[in-house]
C-alpha cells in the first residue's frame, strides 16, 4: 500500500520521472549523508581536530551496508533518521576513528545539507527540461507566428490573433518562472553546520573555520548564521515550483480546450494506446495536459505547508521541520512529471491551421466587431459606433448573416459613406500578433543561456 501517488508503483510513473525519483530515494539520501559526514571530517582534519584517515574511512562505508529497514524502525524512536544513521556508520568505523565522527554537528546539519545535495541534482534535472521546453515552444511560436487563430476572452471568441502569439504567451510564462531558477539555486545551495542550537559552540573558536571548509568541500556556500530556524529558502523553493507548475498549467489548460472536439485546433502527439478509453475506442484524451493540470492542482497545498513551516519555535520546532519532508520532495516530483509532459507538448504538438481558420468564421464575422467599431468611430464617434456594432451583432446572432453584411445595410453606415471591408481583413490582426513573437523568443533565449550557465 502507498499513501502517495508519487511513490506508487502503479501510479508513480505517470506523475514523476525515474530520474527525480532517484534524486529523492532513500539510497540517495544515505549517499548524501555519508558525503556530508566525509566533508565535515576533511574540514576538521585540516584544522587538526580529527584524524586525517577519518574522511576516507567514512567514504569507504558502502551505503548498501546500512540497513534501511532497520534505520527506519529506529527512526520511530528518535524521530529523525540521523541518530540511527550515525550509530550505524560509527559501528563500521575503526575504534580509533569513530570517536571523531560527527564531531560538533547536529541532526539537522546532516539532514539539511544532505537535502541540499539532493536539491542540486534535482535542479539540474529541472533546468535541462526547462531548456528543452523553451526551445520547443520558441520553435512552435516561430512556425506559427502568422497562423490566424481565434483570440478568446471569458471562453468566447474575442478578436483574431495568431497561434504563434498564443504560443509566445505560453513561452513567456514558462520563461518568467525559469528565469528564477539560478537565483533559487544560489539561495538553496548553502551548507548547514551550526550544532545543537546554531552557535557551533562545541567546536570552540574553530567553528567558523570548520563551516567554511565544510561548505567548500561540498561546493556550497556558507551561511552567515544558522538557517536551522530560517526556512525561507525552503519555502521560496516550494513557492517557485508552484509558480512554475502554474505556468505549465496555463499552457496545458489552453491546449486541453483547443484539443476538445468542438474546437479541434490542436492535438497532443499521437502515440498508439496513449489517451485511450476503456469504454470509448475513439477517444484520444490529452494525457500530457492531464498530468500537468493534476500537478498544478496539488502544488499550492504543498507550498502552503512550507510557508507554514517557517514559523519555527526558537532554535528548532516540533513538527514543522518534519512537515517539510512531506512537501518539498512531493513538489519536485510533481514538477518532474509535469515538465516531462510539457516538453512533449512543446516538441510534438499537432496544429490544425485549417481548423483554426474555419473557427474564425463560425461567428459570422463577429471577431471583427472591434475593428469595425474603430473604423466607424472615426466618423460617428466612439460611443455611437460601439452601440451600432453591438446592435448589429445582435442581428448577426438572430439571422445568421455576416456582420459585414448587416453593417452594410444599416442606414448610419451608409450615410457615413465608409468602406468597412478593411475592418474584416485578417492580415492586420495577425501581423500585430506576430510582432510580439520575436521579443518573447529573444527573452526565452536569454533565460536558456542563464539556465545553462547556472548548472554548468
């Protein structure tokens, strides 16, 4: 039995990638904890505080020798896995070395720093997927920069634009979230070594020097003061992931609607057996959109847990730190599956330009009401023109005639002597929309460069 879809052998592959699952696996946690303890030993050995051989001895402990089931059962007693972990590693060390093991550190130092090492790997996975998504969306936007498409507001036809413009909006939204990854990464990749109440008093005057050496060994930054009770960096990461999933959800929501039978303007890439129904053989359900929207719906609650966990009592709270263990890995897991599916959409979305063009005509020209009102306004005044076109729109709905024909018959239009045919030309609308595509692509390219620079 599982309590999370992310951990389920049945449901998990739908929502989380194998690579992200590995990042947050128990085995990865133990490897990270061993790496943290070895780094601490090397930093202390340089200052003559522990034997030089200690770090190598720690690194020689095979993670698989640590019995996960036994550690888990002992965690029930200690409420943290670090205590049974420390005892298990000590039992594997020579007697002359084990006395220096874990010197001056506390449970939270090891777990938080191990988490940071896991997050470094997780962020690299996210950056790679974002890079590919941005590249795919930029290519799609460029390909359809002038493909005419309905612009929709409040779920209704509004005015014409281009499909490339719509994609460029998705692109800009994802790029906006992706642009924060380097900063989030910088704020997260900070070592935690502060001792029981944050002062490193157990290391005496050498505490700051040990922290600097420890952080350097791991390729992390050193905090100016303990972050045991400052959980802003964790909450910020969770909130960012929720924002990212929101940007992906915006795209997925639009695509799911555009793929509906009545609209039929796009479709997810066809894969035999994907998106089928157990009862309706004809179905081609939007699987990628489903995964993304499910992740987006779940994310705010997890992010809220991390925000709540910021209210730390004194130097270490009861429960709130532990609550992070539920929320943060889940957010990374949800993001991994959503990013995988967003990449599939960005790189493989099928676009039906002919259906888009046909859908432009189903309201009999009402899409051009704004352009017609603007052209009439030059002669009749804005308010009068708006009222006249609104009246004509009612007749279009009642009769099924085109807006252009209804307006041409209206006395006020005939008296004005205006040729309204330019108002019903798609080209100015699509050209205006297309002009926004290139700036969005340039911005996305800059973000892609920053992602590659951040993760090497």
